[in-house]
């Protein structure tokens, strides 16, 4: 089993739609979780950290489910500019700096 | 403030040549990472440096790859006797204590 798994997609959604991605992780002791966004031929950029209680940033909501070992990203009112690959990132061990990346989920928002 | 800086942004080299890629992390960041991303693929961990500790080299794909970090700041990734399968984007990232990774723009390496 991979340490971090994501559905590669693509998710094709119309503008204005709500879309959600999940990411599962294998190490139950994982401490930190992030969502990154990567545009084509660009470097990954931090979208948001994921906190235990869940957190929201504008149209984006991230949640953590420790019992089932997954994190989720919800995008409301999708924009064309949201089209990108969304990478799930997990720091599996407290006190170290080893980050494990999922292979990403591609999102295409259609006009 | 300045972000992570990588150079060169693009490098074309002939098979068999050596290349050096440079990364200048964010000032004060103690951890530095190198990743590789082939076209259409995910990020492949190569190596990371944390302060004065021995680097974690577990991701280096062969002994043709090496990296060093001088003075706890700038890092160079060296690929000797390049092969066509080394063609990829090489991404450097740095981080401080419990902070997320910040990436540079990457070096796109093409081996002909």
C-alpha cells in the first residue's frame, strides 16, 4: 500500500460546481497534512494546511479524519482558474521533516 | 522576502556529461529537500538535509547522483554521466520548524 494515495482523476466539473477530493494515508502516527496546488509545468504551491478541527479558506475547506486516515479538500463555486493538480502531502513522523507526496488529483473546471 | 531560488531554470546537456544544479533556500530554513518530477508524474523524493545532521539520501536513484549543502544554506545536486532517463524537473524546497514546504521554480533538465 502506498503511504499516500489519491485518485488521479481527472475530475471534470462545470463552473460553479462543488467538488471534493480525498487522500488516504497509511501511517496512523502522521502529524501534519497539507494540500498543494500544482499548475502545469510549475512548482507546487501551498494551498492550505489541514488542521484537526477542519479549516476553511474562502471557497476551500479541508478536513482530517484520523479514524479513517484520510484528508479531504472541498472546493465550492469552482472557477476556471481552479483547474490544476491538487497534491496531498503528509508528514508521517513527528519531529522529522520527511514529507510524503501523493501523485495528485487533476481538476478541470469547464466553462 | 526572497523565496527559494534555483538555477539554472533550464539545462540542456549531452548524455554522459555532468551537471550541477543549485538551490538557495529561504533564509533561516533549516531543512532543504530535493525532489524530481518527470513529465506527468508525481514528485519523487531524492534527498533532504536537516541542520547539521547527516542527510537522508535514501531517495537518490543511483550513485551518479550526489548532493551537498554548504554552511547550512546553499545546496548543489550533481548528476554525473547523465542519462536520458535523468531528464526531469528537479525541484528544491525548504522549510523551517513545523512549517510547510516552500518550493523553488525548479530546474528543467533535458539530456539529449
